[in-house]
């Protein structure tokens, strides 16, 4: 089982999950690497950092930049690149811990 499948299962059964995220697309909000804590929610809002699936690809920590009346969310990184619209959001980042152990809450 990969990290995405494990996190989805934990979010569905426990309502929360932890996953290590890497990459520079969310700098300076999230550092590389960060360990993110996710919470499942009924609804998500513009500005939330989420774990989702867009066009068949898992995205472990990108921003919701717009919402649609039909319940879909536009997902983008912090550098302006839009990944696309999705209705598949698994959870929102509520905390991120950088490699030095410093925690940020959202």
C-alpha cells in the first residue's frame, strides 16, 4: 500500500491522517520536505491546502483557488500553476512540520 492509499484509508476511517510531502511548489507556505496532518471535512474553502486527486493524479498538498456551484474545487500550487478542477478532496492540511521539527498550523 502506498502513502496515498494509506492516507485515504485513514481519512475515511479515522477522519485524520499524516503524510510526508516533498517538492517546492508550495514554498514559502510549506517547506520541502514537510510532514502534513490532514483532516477530513464536509466542505473546503478557497485558501485551504488539500490532499486531492485531479485528472487521475494524487496531489498531496496544493491550494484551493476557486469553488464552483456544483461542488468542485480548482486546485493550484503556490506559484500560480493550476492543476484543474476536482470534486475529489480527501482532507485539508491542519498542521505541517518541517525537517527541523517546527510546526505550522492552518
